[in-house]
């Protein structure tokens, strides 16, 4: 049936690269899961990494072209795919280190790598989905594979976090599905029999405002569970507290980007209607509440993973605020989203090294990291500077643009409130990480004897370097892609 549709689709020329990639990924995942062999694992991951690089190159060369009836290589998808490709390759290396330290057997490693390949594949499907229903299915698939990765350790707390994440994510996506149904009803009134975004955009300006508002609120609520913003943020925070650090690196970056893509696509539709101003007010409220909750929670957090998880919520709140402003704010939001992905992934990778030295997950039980691991401590210090948007961090540029957009639109009070909350967050981060870097370790907490791996910090230097470079001196093709992603809003 799919082949017949592909052949009959006009001007398509039977391009099915993503479908080929998905099939190839499924085969690689199956070979890892069934083979349970070290050589097969490494060979499959290498082939998968090559296929990721090939797909991002192909998608960039065929931008704005359909790839089968159900996928399209648009600018926002290419940007998110490029970020995911870089993070995935580094995640494979840090997953190897993580599994080695946990002394997992070959069967456990096979399950982990197989689920990781499928998780990445599902996110790619979501980035390039041209159909709203396919986007929803792809995001739902990420929940299943994340749950598999969360339960990797087979511990009691992992089981609890897994079923909570799966349950709440399913509820959230069920809410989003209802929004998709409302959207399908309103577009059907204009003779559209599918949910392809291109077709919906063509009739968006004539759609009934009430139905569009209902669909927007439901989809925003449902996809908030992936983007770690208000209202359904809590379960993602709990999951990141339990997940392995390489998985956290993807959940806090590439997966929240999936949530953004889902919200951004419905926002592109509503931007063509008379309800745009109303939607911007809703997004502004959601963004401010997200930053506020993150600020309050960060004052109470005592565990490193939760600290970074609520930091992601704060940054996503800023992204939503930028999106709500429009114009320059949208450019700044997408730039901030990309730079945050590299910065937060780097911090989570270094957190994996910290966990190898200290037995406890509590911040007060960790300390004197500069003496224990000088290179890792230098990376951690640089990462804190980067994530707090302190120059030369590229996040300083994106946050500056967001606040510039707020002032241009005369949102002075909102800008002052958000700046005040960010000041509190900066203080909390400096206090918590200063303890890890310089404080004396408690006599009751013995530091594990770990042989330092100098290559482990290479990925973080590369990622933090990208944050600085893309923020301070972005290449022309990078800014062109962002401008192309926001072109429909202009």
C-alpha cells in the first residue's frame, strides 16, 4: 500500500531515503539485540553513525523536498538532525564508558545499544515528519524506547521511574492526540483529507478560530511532557534523575528538541490565523511559569542530575518565551535551543566522569574535584560558565537577543522578572558547583580509585567549543538555516 502511494504521488520521484534509513536502523538494532556480541555491537554502532552522517548530508542537499509522502527535509528538521548526529556519536562513546564502569554483561549491553539506536531513529522520524499523525506516532515511539533505556539497570527505583514516565507520557500524548483529532476535523471542513503540514498551511487562514485554539492548547499541553516545560514537566525530571548519563545527554537535549519541533509545527499553523496574538500570550505564560518553577525547584535540589534537569526546564522556558515574542525572538529561541543542546550534553557527559569517582549522588557528598581530576574539573568549570550564559558562551548571545526582543516589544516588566529569576539560578549553580570543585570530601565518603581517561573530556571540549563558535561567529549556512526555519512566520 505504501509503495503504491509513493509511486502515485505527483512530483515525488520515489525518494524514500528516510524509509530506507529506518529499515536499516531496525536491522542494525535487531542484529545487536540478537547477536549479543561485542564485535557486532561496535560494528553496528559504527554503521549507524555513518548512516546518520550520510542522512544529514543528504537532507541538507535536498532541503525543502519531500521524501516519501510522509517526510520532508525542512530547515528546522535539518538543524535538529545535525545536533542529534553530533550528540549521538559522542553518546555511543560515553555509553561504552558507562557500561564498562557498571560491569554489565554482554546481554545487558546488547539491550542498551539496541534501544539506543531505536530511540535515535524515532527522534529523526519526528524531526522530518511531514504528517501531523506521523509526528505524534514518532513522539510516542520515543516514550517506549526511553522507557527501555530507563529500566536498563533493572533496579527498583528504575522500575518506578520507568512506569511513571511511560504512564504520564502516554497521558500527555493522549491529550496531544485529541488535539490532532480536533485539527483533523477543522481541516476536513476545507476538503483536506490528510494531516500533511503543507496542506494544512494552505487552508490555515480560513480555519475556524475556536477549533484551532482548542487544538493548539491540547497539543501544547501534550508535547510539554517531552519539552520539559509547564504543565507536564515533572515526569521528565524524575526520569532524568534515574537515567544513565549518556541517555540523559540525549533526553535533556535531542528529546526536548523533539517536543519543541512538535509545538513549533502547530505554532506555524496558528501563525497563519487570526489567533496568533492569543497563542503568543499562551506561550508567554507557559514560558514564564516554566522558568519560575525551575527557579524555585533549583533552590531545593540536592542531586546533580536533578540540578541539570531543572536547568533544562529553565532554558526551555526561555525558548518558549522567545517563540512567543515573534520576529527576532523566534530566531533567538532556535539558536538558544541548539546551543543549549551542546552545552547540556557536555555537562551530562562530564557528570558520568564525576559519578565514577564518587559513590554518592548527593552534591554535599562530592567535593575537591579539582584535586581528584584536574582536567575533568576544568571541563566542568567551563561547562558551568557556558550553561550560565557567561561570555564567551554563545548562550549569552541567544539570551541577549531574547531580552532584546522583549524590550523591543515593550515587555519591560516580564524582562525584569525573568532576569531576576536567572540571577537566582546563576547564584545557585555557582554555589552548587563550587562545592563539587573545591569543598573537602566528607571522611565518610571515600573516593573511588578510578584510572583517569584523558580522552573522556575531548567530547566536552568539542561541544563547548561549538557553543562558543556558533554563538559568537556563526557560519553563513547555519544562520541561513535558522532564517529558513522561521521564514513562514515572517
